[in-house]
C-alpha cells in the first residue's frame, strides 16, 4: 500500500511514516501543496494524509485538485489540523471528510488502511 503524507514539518511526517508497525505501507512525503499535486499526478495512492495549512498551495488547494480528479470520493483522505477539528470541518463545508488533530493522524491512517 502506498500513502502520501503532505506535511511541512519533517518530524511529524517521519512519525507517521514510522507508524508502519500497525499496518505495513510505503510512505512518500511532500512538504508543500505543489509537491503533493506533482506526486498525485505521477501516481496512485491508497491513502493521503494532508495538513490543512501548507506552503506553496494550501491543503485546501490540494483538496480542490483531488475533487477535480476523483470527484467527491475522498474517503481515503485524512486532513490534519493543529486547530479545532470542528472549525476546520466547518471551513471545508464537508462533513464526510476525515479531519483529525495532528497527533491522531497515524491512528486515523491505520483505520483507513484497514478498511480496504
């Protein structure tokens, strides 16, 4: 399984990558929105974990790109936030997106991958 982690903080991205003990996956990383879009154009991923606040194209911009490519089928996308989860959900105006605090991202990824 391939996972794309889009996070500018290398420590957090590495922590998610190292959480492979619970579920085996290959982790690729992008540190900003443009790099994420480039990777998404080049390949398919079983899941995507993305920070809502990114440099060089926000996480919202990447979500817009994904919607254009796959429609509303974003059930394998996890949006991380360091702010209030409900506030971000409201900003996204989409209750079906998985929005989690950054410290719960690895746990949410495990649930998404196990459901496949």
